[in-house]
């Protein structure tokens, strides 16, 4: 009976740790999909609307993205969108914090928008 209890506690702890570590990655992939949809489907909107939409999406997913984390550069007739953020996961019982660093990058041809 005690062996079963120890195994059950171990499985519960393992599932808990897996959920803590997997949550930032799941949010990253959902945000990555939204990032691609926003930058590739919004040809008529200016850059501040793209930033606003990226910030709103991050807020909905509870991702720590601020306006200064979103960069839009124009290089060789392409717009390069970059979102960089850090998310921390805290393990409460062992007082350990794990930091995940995520970078999203996308390019889009300007297609006569400027110059």
C-alpha cells in the first residue's frame, strides 16, 4: 500500500512539474500562430496597429510583452518584425526559478507601401 502511495505522489509531482514547464511553451506556440496571422494578413494597417494587435494578443494569453519588446525594421524592401520576451516559471517548493527566452521573427515584403 505504501509503495502505491509513493508512486502516486511521484506521478502527481511529475505531472505538476510538466504542466509548469509546458505552459510557457504552449502559450508561445499559440502566440506564434497569432503573430504570423497578424503580420502576414494585415497589409493595409500601419505599423502601430500591428503593434497594438500583438500587444492585445499577448495580454489575452498573459504573456509579458511590452511595446518596447516589439521591433519593426525596414531592410532591403522588407519589413522585419521581431518580438522578444522572457517568461519565468517558479517552482514553489524547491524555491527554483526557470527562465524561458522566446524570440519571434517574421519578414514581409513591402509591396509598394513605402518609397
